[in-house]
C-alpha cells in the first residue's frame, strides 16, 4: 500500500540542505530523504548530465546497484533529459525503451533538473514496485522537491 507523498518533504529537504551548497553531499542527502520517507519505493536517486558525451551518468542514489550510463533520449531517464519534461510512468513495461536496472521496478517518475542559467544538471529518478504508484499530485510535490534542491545547488 502506498501513501500519497506528503508535501512536507520539501520543507524537510530545505532544512536538511540549510547553508550547504556541496553538490554531491546535497544529492546524497536528497536521495536518502526520498528513500527513507516515501513508502513503496525501491530506488531513488540521480543521473547527472555529461555535456562532453551528451549522456547521463549514475549519481548519488539509494537502492540496488544500477546502470551507469544512459544515452540522451533513451529509457525513462534519457527521455526526461531530452524532453525536459517530467516522465510519470504508471507501468514501465509499457514504456518503449525502458531500461530495466532493477527488476523490482514497475512504476517510475523522472524529473529533469536544470539550473537557473539553463545548464542541464541531470534527472531525479524514483522507482516503485507498484504499478501506478505515482499520481499527478505526487508529481507536483516531487517537482517542488526538485525546485528546492536546485535552489540550494544554484547558490554554489
Ligand atoms: N529505468 C530507468 C533506468 C534507471 S533505473 O530505474 C535506476 C530508465 O528507463 O531510464
């Protein structure tokens, strides 16, 4: 049974990252906060954009070991990067090109992360074993979570 995501998680993140601008530390703690707070989630973390190779590389995360490189436009993460739009996927097995890193994952949400100057940072990726786990309301909360995260990173 999964609960709707409590909007207070954005305030928890804001407090957790208070006066800290280190990118790796903030992404690591953000992934831990997601994983320890959300119910029915098996993987939460980040893929970082590599402009030199125009792809994503695995960043801080909580969960099982995962694929390291994801091409721009491939899978749910690469589609989030290419379109710069949140990908809310109720059933990953219906998503053309889905990259199965963890066989437990059945639903996924990917939120693109872009700094205020337009620099693409990467994507935030959250997986669940339950189809339809993430709702449009959850999407709004997670997009706000991403905005709070970017606000702290932008100060660096
Ligand atoms: N399923 C993702 C790959 C990353 S893992 O879920 C951690 C995708 O299709 O992009």
